[in-house]
C-alpha cells in the first residue's frame, strides 16, 4: 500500500480508479488495478509543522520565521474551510503570509496559504502542531 502524507507537497492523480473508499477517520483509499496497488491518503495524521530553533518563552521565533502550509483546491467547485484552529496560545496565524479564510471559499484550481508563528508563553512541552 502506498501512503500519501502532508509534506511540503502532496499530489495524487487517479486515472481509471475502479474503487475509492473512505474510512471513519477521513482517510481516502484508491485502488489502482493497473499497477496492483492501493494508495492511502492519510488525512487523519498529517505531518507536523516544525519550528527547529529553540525559542525563549515570551519571545517570537524569528530564526525560523512563519512556517507555511499551502492548500490547493484541485476540484471543480469552490472549497470552503469550516474552521482554522491552533492547539494553544503559543501559536498564532501570521497575518502577512496567511491567505486562507473561513469566510472566503477557495475557487476551483486556486490555492491559499496558512502561515503559523511560534511565540511560546510557557516552558511546558508543547503538543504536536498539525496543519
């Protein structure tokens, strides 16, 4: 089984797929009978956004800068985001790089960007941040 994951880019093209299934977590499975494989797109466990530089609490991580995630609508209809949430106050959306919005659908064939800034407020371990 091939596994698709959210990295810097994720793209899959399905031609003549005879079977597509979705599990309870939202993962998509596509059968490719011509290559004898099933491809899994793991939407339940996306890759994490990484801020590699140690940052003191009360300061903003300027060394790594905003980390960005791009969303592209490869469909043939507008895509609406129902929500955009971060795990806690240590992370904020970057107003300079974020173009995605819950109030503006992403047009078919268009894309948008989510920028995330790390500004720790505590010295406790942080949860993994997934786009």
